[in-house]
C-alpha cells in the first residue's frame, strides 16, 4: 500500500493532498488552489471554539457545508431563529441568496465549504475501455 499523502501532489488530470499539508492553525485552507479544482469553489475552514463567521450570502453560488470534526452551529437568516447544530458527518445546503453564518462549537470545528453554480451534470462516469458502468 502507498504511503499516506501529506503534501499536495499533482499529475496529469489528478491531484491529492491533505488538510494538514494545506496549512496550520486556524482559518481557511484553500483546497481549490492547492488541488487545482476548476469547476467549484472549495475551502476547509478551521474554527476556534465559539468563533462566529461573518453573516453573509452569495450572489450566485449555492453552498454545501460538511463537518469534518468538532461541531458547528449554522444559522439561516439574520435573527437566529433557524439554528442547527451539526457534528462530524453533518451536512447543510444553502441557496445562494440565503443569509447564513457559522459558529464553532465548544471544542472548535473543521468544516468543508463547497460552492458552485449552474447545476448537476448527471451520472457521466465511463469505463476507460468503453463498457457502461453498472448502477
């Protein structure tokens, strides 16, 4: 078995990396830049305990949040009446124009934020030898 990846390695049409290899401490890890992602925005965010991100919305991109470790509270709207706590494995989808913010839990948190627009392309996987892939 191959060694575990820490630093980003890129090849012809692929890239692999590690959250730890993309930075240290609190804040953003620019996953898109590190791996050369072209069709979506993607960042990992490391929050300290209780830190509240700025209240914001987007003009065009829908976002998907995935909690990697710790807990976050995600709030939809400006009045905090729609508030949800998500732990490891938790997801939240947010339409572009929906106002939102995130707060780190008691232990802090790491989550992934993915943003894109213009929709799903459907199931387009193909076998390199021409055979259709099974469902």
